[in-house]
DNA sequence: GCCACTGTTAGCAT
DNA sequence: CATGCTAACAGTGG
C-alpha cells in the first residue's frame, strides 16, 4: 500500500494530533508487531511526550522525550489511524496508544500483519538495521549521486528503483509511473542509461513524487490517511493498473509484465529498451 | 471451493 | 558481493 507519498501524507496528518501529546498505556493486541525489542521496552514511552514526527523512506519515526523513537513500517496494508476512544476497534487493529487529555488514540491497523514496530533507545543506542540500511531519500538525492548509483549495476532499472538500500521511498506504483514519465523500459539494464536518460529519470522521480504528495497519495485498496480519507493520485496514474488501456501519450496499448516478481505496467511504444536517435524517431516513431 | 492476485521486504539460493 | 525468487499473511475477485 503505502509508498513515499502515502507515508508523507500520513506523517503530515498525524503531526497535529501527536506532536506535544503525552502517550498513555500501550495496548499491544498483536505482540509480533513489535520486533527485536522486549515488550517491556514500550513502558519507557508511556507518560512521555512526542517531540516530532519524521519520515525516512517508507518508515514513520515518532520521536519522544528522553531521546527515544518509535519506528513504524506499514508494509502492505498498515494504517495509522486517529480515533476517539469510544469508536470500536475492529479485529485488524494491532496496537492502541491513548493520547492523554486529547480524547483521541493512535491505532495501528494492519490486515496482513506484515507491518512492524521497533524502537530506538535513548540517543539512538540500539541500531535499527531496517533504518540504517536505507539509501538516500528519493526526494533528496542529487543528480550526480543518482547517476553514480547506476554505474556498474547488473540488474534492470526497475529492480534498482525498488531497492530501498539504493534509493529510499519508491515502490511498485511510483516506479512504474516514474519510468513512464521518463520513457524508459522497466527491464532496461541500469548501467546502460546515458547521461540524458539519467537526467530525465531524476527529474521524473521528483516530479511524480511531488505531484503524488500534493494529491495525498494513491488509494487503490485500503490506503487512507490518519483521518480515514483516501488520496486521489490514482486518477492520474498513466500506466499503473491500466493494462489494456491506451497510453495517454501515443494511444498504444499498455502492457503488463513481471519484473522482480512484481506486476509492471508500461507503454511498449513510448518506453523502449533501446532509444532511437531524434532523427530516427521522426522516421520510425 | 480453488486459484491468482495484491501497494513490502527479509532471507535464502544462485 | 549482487541479483532473483519466495514466503510471511489476509482478503478479494474470477
């Protein structure tokens, strides 16, 4: 479900409720949600106030007094919800954290149970490998660093875009949308991209992610923000989920293939593995 | 009912 | 080391 634009939307939606709020007693309804730290570690957060909310890749960081941080990953179907305590929680709610004096509680809801929570101790003493392994933020990386990423890579470009250790934040939907905008075939070898293609790719990553954030993300299935509101960027998807539909640029039929085990949508006319020179494009394009 | 599919990623095999 | 496939889980739709 949530990629960078959705997680960014969630973090922005949570801030007014969480920042400055005191956390109550954690109700961990599905203990395996908590990874690598003992359940007792949560007690250190109870009675402390949230100082700030941040996003790193697709993870949500809830920083608290005392230098401790809660790290949430929503994986496929995780949701962060703000509800009044009297609203009944359904069976997919895995964690409830009361927000003292605000008549609200934070709920982590996750149908498929892939999501996780772990915590950073005071001054970040306990390392969170999932966090440390992340590459540069997709919206922060400068062009030269991106170009360097592609040097000497054996795999295809989509595989690289999905690799969070290389670049953090893109997932299946936005990788396809970025590649369509950049007119690059998803199976093209990463190392074979020229300087010009890399530049278009870099610009496309920024353009697509920024636009998606402004539309509050894509809601395909379950995704909603903390208030339960969906995003509407899905209406602007040019290729993702549009197999058999027409390319908005050239009217060719959009195709669907598997890349790194993921459904991948692209326009066979606009996105070629081998790029024709401009003069040849006029002839054959 | 059964099978295929789903927005993520860790872990394992190659 | 790098790259590729599968499992972890629950629900939905054909």
